[in-house]
């Protein structure tokens, strides 16, 4: 089968013919139908995050179960599924508490391979690793049954794929993690795929004012489409001051950083009112740190938290998000700026890096 493979950091992906071993006990093979072009893949491709090479990136995807290995009862051949890029062992302390995004039941398992430490992909006889143990930039994926969630069969493929990362991460950060209250004022810094879903998550939660912040006017225009009531171009305006101007001098009740940088992490703390809640959502390079004033946090009782994968439970929340889309309560159609074939995937990442669209999706036959 064909897969897009990262063989060197800061080099284009290569479309290669690779060999795939079938599913073993507890595993499934999925025919990929759509996979998103996401900034998380880009972070690995440019070396911001450590990666075992050669690697098949890709983690935001949906497809059809083609085959199941022994012992699999959660899905069957023909099921439509969304991939989850976090494990869900079901027995560790975090899974038991409903916080499966923090699952640590596989501590001894190295990244890039299956949970037993082996791999299912090879190229010219050499082991080929899979991002998040799924690696969806491929025609087929073999992974643990824990990494796929069955969904309704009338859900369109491109939209289903986006639920697997940007939608769950953005909407979940608002509804599952921060639990934004109706009538609140919300700031969202960064209007890419995740940020736009934070915007529409805030709208879904009943926020009164949703203030979108970005450096690009086209992204601020996108944010208006998803429910932003106000926009700030951080190139030309002082973000915290403008937020206070828009909120009667108080600041916002909630602020979300969908970028993940030294500057934006500090900005969300400055943007919230006393008693406000700032949430880190975007993941920066591992070396990034940010200067936060502990005194201000104490005297103003501000909260700063991190939200991984929207703090969702994929097996519960993915079907709900699909229902919300089908009921026209969230807008996933406008997220998709362009679709690509697998052979065009590097063009998709060029467009992503340029900030020229909301989300690109690779579609398979």
C-alpha cells in the first residue's frame, strides 16, 4: 500500500510503497477514507517534537474497519470509525476516573509502535513507525482497537476525520475542560483549525461575547463565520488592552491559547479578569517557556490550566460531536478549505504553514 513517510526532519514527505502486517490480538485494520492536515503533524516534520524515524505521520482521520484481530469485540468489519490518537487501556487510574486522555497504562511501550513494542509497517525490510501509533497518512492503518471509535454511518468522511482532532480539541476545551458558562465573555487567541473550534464551542456553550485574536485578517474573517462577535489583529492592536475595552474594563471570564507560544501563553493570563480562567490548548515546541506573574495569579485568583485533546473521552464524545454536526449545531463544513489526494500532501502542508486556509483534508478513494 502507499503511505506518506517522513524520512528526515525538515524534508518533504515521501509517498512510498510500504508493507503492512495484518492485525494481531486486540488490533484492527482500517481503510482510511479521510485524514486532516494538522499542525501537530507539522511540529513533528520540522523537529519541534521528537519523533522516531522513518515515520508515517497523521492522526486526525476516519475510515472503515477492514479486518479485526482475535479478541476484538468493540468494532467489526464494515463499521465506520474515527481514530483517537490517545490510548484507553480502561484500567489505569486516569481511565478509571474518566480522564482517558491521560491514560498511562502503557508506560513501557515506546512511541511509534504498537503497545507490545513491535511495529506493523516496513519499508524495504526496515521498521516504519506510526505517529501516535496510528499514522493515518496511509491507505490502511493497523492499530489497537482502543484507537478507533465507531460512529454513525451517515457522517461524511472529511467532517468525521476532523472530529478526531481539531473539533474534539477545540470544542472539548470549552465544554469539557473549562466548562464555559452561558453568558460569559471568551477570548480565543489563534484562529486555525483548533481555534475556530474553540470559537464555535464557546458559541455552543452560550457565551455572550467571543473575541477572536490572530495576526491574519483572513483567519479573523473565518472566526466571524464560526461565531466570533469581535476580532483583534494582534499585529496592530494591544490584545489585553483591547479585550478590557470590550469588556467594560474587566477582562474576559475565559481565555484560550490555541497557538502555544511564549507570547500567547502570557497573553491569555493578561486577558482574563480577576477570578478568570486561562486555558493552554495549542502545543508549542518542547523548549518553549512563558513568563507568568505568580503574584498576579494569587492576588487576582486567576486560574491557568492545560487542556489535552479537549479533555474529552473519545469513545463517548466523538459520537456526540457527530450528532451535533448532523443536527447542524456545530459547523464542520466551513472548516474544510480544500481537499487533496495523498500525492498532494506536501502542498497541503505548504498551505497550512502559510496560514492560507482553515483546514485541508486528504481524501482517499
